[in-house]
């Protein structure tokens, strides 16, 4: 009799242990499930359903969004109850299943609509110069020479000062144009680490850390002004050319965009 009772107790104990283990596994699964959240990102009137780990950072989310939107992470701005900082986790940002995050940004191709590559037949996007023209100033080479001759000096060009270095002015830098002759305005938003590149029709807000290079050269015969190339992507084909940039601000523009220690 005692043997039968002991057997029943053992079976009961084993059953209880299995039930407890089953409950623990379910609880563990729930905990893992609770670490993720499903929400919506809005961009360009489109909805992007996202399921992401709450412990992941906003920067990780940007990298994930770059795959579906073609906007590099460094060129994205995410807003939800204010701007979301890269180092924040989704949990710290109070992201829930009802959250709608707004994505603000432009693709490199969007930015290049401001000024398409100068020479469509030149796949590298560079201004070809060989032989006798190799040492010739860029402003004397085609197509830059044609652009400068066609559009001339803007009537509203800011005063240029040769051989002088000045800080960025407290107002936007205006009176420039691109390779299509469209007027360009540069506005530096230091608190947002952005440079706004504007025409009369649109404004593109570019993260300065996403810009790969900035180069310039004086305009021949008008050395108080420069022509400047802002490289928006990894190749020279993504360069945006600006003409009639006041010489005294050139170094400040480069230092501000690229940092004191410039990238090469």
C-alpha cells in the first residue's frame, strides 16, 4: 500500500514539475514577445509597418528604414513628440503599438534634382580635363565656362572679398546659382547639424555628417568668388555645383560641414 502511495506521490510531483516548467517557458516566451513593439513610420504619404526590439536604438531603426526608403540613416530625421535622438532606445522614446513616427529626409537622387550631373555622358561625374587643359582653371573648362558665360554674375550676389577668411554670416548665404542657373540659398542650422539647400521651389535639409566632401576653386578673373562642389553621395557623380560663392566664407563652409579636421 505504501509503495502505491509513494508511486502516486512521485508521479504527482513529476507532473507538477512539468507544469511549472511549461508555465516558466510560456512566461519566458511572453517576456521575449514583450521586448518587441509594432508601430508605424510615415514618410512621403506612405505607411511603413515596423516591428522592432524595444531595446534597439533610434539609430538602429534609421538603418533599418534606409533599406526600404533609400534614405541613408545619417540623412534621416525621425520625430515623435519631438526629434528622436540616435542614442535613445525605442523604450526610452515611449514607442508603443499606437505610435506613428514621422520620417523627414531626402534621397541623394532627390537632392541631385537641384542640379543634375554636369555631363551626362561622363559616367564618373567628373569634369574631364586632359593634356593642355589639365592645369587650366575649372572655371575656364567646359562645361563650367559655358555655365558662367550663360548666366553671368548674379545681380544679387553677396559681396566677395579676396584673400580674407570670415566666419559664416548670421544670415543665409545667397546670390549663388547651380549648373541649371537656378538660384541657390545655403542656410546653416547648427543646432540640428544640417545645411538647408534651397531653390525658390524647394528646400532640402541635409545632415552635414552625410556630406562626403566639399571642394572649391576661385572663378578665373573674379577671384573674390569661388565655384564650389558639395558631394552628397559616395561618388563624384553626386556633386552639387554652386557658382559665385563669396571667397571669404569658403573655408568656414568647409570647416562647418566637414569639421575642423576635414575628410579626404
